[in-house]
C-alpha cells in the first residue's frame, strides 16, 4: 500500500498537524475526549482501483467549501481515503454527496453506505466506543437521560421492539439495534446502521429521532430489493 497523501482545500486556514497535536494534548490534560475530537468526524472510503475514474477529483469535488480535508493512499488493488470534517453537519452533507456519486452514479460501491466515525480510533481505547462519548462525558449533548422507554417499530415486520439492556430487539423477528446506535441517533437526530452479523447483515438502515419518545427506522438498502431506497 502506498504512502498517505493529502488533499487540503485552500479554505483550510490552519496547520492540520498542529491541530491534531492540540487535540491529543487537550485529551491528556482533561482525561476525556476533547472538544476537538467531539467535533471531528471521519468518512472512510475504500474502493477498488479503476483506471477510468479519478477518485481524487471525485472526493475533492465533494468537500469544496466544507472545511474538510482528505488523506488517501493507493495500493495495488484498492484506493483508501479518510475524509475529515469539523462538525457533524459538514460530515453528513459530504457523506451524502459521496454516496450519491459512488453508489448512485459511478456504481463503484455495492450499497448506499460509507463508514464514518468520530475522532481518532485511538480514543476508543482510552474512552470507550465513540458513539457513547456524549453519554459518558458530555451528557448535555443528549435531549434525554435514559433510552429504555423509547417507542421503536421494527422496519421488517412492524413488530414492537423492546429494550434488552444493551439495545432494542424486535419481539417477532429478532432484529436488533445496539444502544450505541440509539445514543448516536438521539444526539444527532439521524444515523445510519449497518448490521455486521446475523440475518440482516446485508442491509442498511437509517434511523431518525422523533422527539422525546420515538425513533423511526427506515430501510435504506436491502439485498433482495432493487433500487436506492
């Protein structure tokens, strides 16, 4: 795999390396995920090499005037990039543009989903899963204190989902949403969920927080259905 290179728009008016060092220093001083990490969002892009597509240009167009930058490297078979954005709204907007381009347009990904995360992965080892940072360190970011009384209907069969301590499970089919995703959608209003195991591992879901007591789950992609839902 090749070396990491950068695509940095002119609108980035600061030194990225210094910015990241300041984040790590703040982490050590405060012993919790720093504010910079809470506002740091990364989109992970992994694509098969295609000599007919200039991936750098595609990604660069997606981040114009967004305050985001790109790290990328090119291997023998794959192109890998990390798009870093300051602020969830910027990340979500850029991610939607990339999904529309890479899945809906160029068809170089097999589903309308790109992985994303908050902050550097090294912080997970120090402070736990990033989706729980708001609950554990910044509870003022959450509109509710507990998640055990939410109303959630299974998108597959309409069954009621019940809280099981670490997440919600459908009483009819067993469809499961972990509490990490629940806390993410409560904080930001919307989240994407791609189960990695079980009967629904090929699907992509989008969750919406609808006030103090309800989360709506929609099917964004299903392997036995056609089209971009």
